[in-house]
């Protein structure tokens, strides 16, 4: 078990980083608020292997495991790339079990996949919350089942405002009908935990870098604010949290790929550690930017919003903590 990326993985990280920097600078992310990623960029993400790295070769994948996927998703999170990337990866795995040709279409960017999760409205009416709903397929998750449906399985789709402007949300009713495929596979939740943790690690990396850069360039009392003890200590703590979160996430990915006996514990722990690192880093990044850190024109709030949206994807920190506690109690 090697915690360090090999040469091929380092090249993959560099390629995805360069692509995201070029295609999704922060100005583009801001401009895309409320709108889907265009087909050209979505296909380009697919060509990089973003959706199919962990799939078997017969489903159009590269057999890179969840470790390969988490390296890509960390860069996606670092650059705040919008779109249903994690649901698309997960849906491709669901489909690969019995519909490899459809899984290949998803992996190659010809089909996008929205996410549907149970949601209870203010009047206690059971509905679904849809993320990035469009013309492709929908991955519905609930009661341990992972099901892929056509979009017409949902009616009364009502757009709602999202805390994260790069994630389009809507509420909808389930119209019924049979899914294309439905599986009961506990490993999908573990994979989801690793991918969400990886995206949060990306947020932690980005906020650390933003704080360090600002601390080097912001001059106060004739010297960079990074020379002040309070600021430099915050930046150092951000770097430590980031490294701890990534180490746990990478370890969880390795244990998952090797089918280790404690994979469920390690993947849930990765999500919880990454949640804390990203959240604390987002707060410290705002603080390090001073008064401007609380304003719309500063990018700091965009990372905070993405972190909050990630926390609500396929569970939240409370459900993860409950699962960890139950695993510990069962030992």
C-alpha cells in the first residue's frame, strides 16, 4: 500500500489541474451560476477520464479504482468545477453491473446524470430534491437502493434557490415506473463517502492556497500580513488540516480498493475528517482576508458554499458520525 501518487497518477493530477485552470477559472465558475456546463466542456471532462476512471474496461473505464477517481475529484473540488460529477461517476458504477453500454455512454459524456434524494417539504409532503436535473438520467438514492431512472420519472419539477450557485436544485414528485437498473450495494455509499471527502479536500487545498497568497501580498503597517503571528499560525493550521484530511481520504481509497475489512469505517472517517478540514479552512480563509473576506466580490464565500453543498450530498456529517459510532459499538 503506497500513500504517494505514482508517476501516472501525478501526470493525471497535473492534466486535470491544467484543464480546470484553463476551462474553469473562477470567473467562469461565477458566470455559470444557475446554468449547466456546456456540452463541449462536459465531453472534455469525460475525455480526461473524469467519469470512467474507476470503471472496468468493458464499461469504457480504466480500472483505476476509487483512488484514481478521488485524485480527479480533489482537483474538481479545488477548482469548484460545476456539474453533477460525483453522481455521474456513481451512476456509471451502478449501470456497469448489468448495462455496461449505458455505463460507457455516461463515462464518455454522452449522458449526464442528476441526483435525486428524499426530501420532506415544509408541509411534510414527501418529495425528492434534484441536483442538476436535465435531459439525461437520474440517480435516485434511498433505503439502501441505488436506482437509475429516466428523467420522466419525476413530475412537478420546481426550481429552488441553491446555497451553492454552481449547483442547480429543484424539488419534484416521483411519478413512478421501473428504473433502468436498481442495485443494493453497500460499497456505493463507501465510494460516495470517499468522493465527497476528496472534493472537500480540494476545497481545503484551495482555501489554504488563497490565504497564503493573500498573506504574502497584503501589506499592513509596512509589511505583509503573513508576518503577523495570528495570520501565519492560521495558515499553518490550515495546511496541517488539509494534509490530515487528504491522508485519511487517500488511505480510505486504498483500503476500499483492496477490499480491506475496515473499509466502511475508513471511508466514513475520511468524509468526517475532510468535512472538518474544509469547513475550518473556509472560515479561516474568510478571516485571513479581513473585511473584504465577507464581501460578494471576494471568492472566499464560493468555497464555503461548495463545502456546505457537499456536506448535504448523499448524507451529511450527522449521519456519517452515527454510522461511525455504530461501527465502533459493534466491535
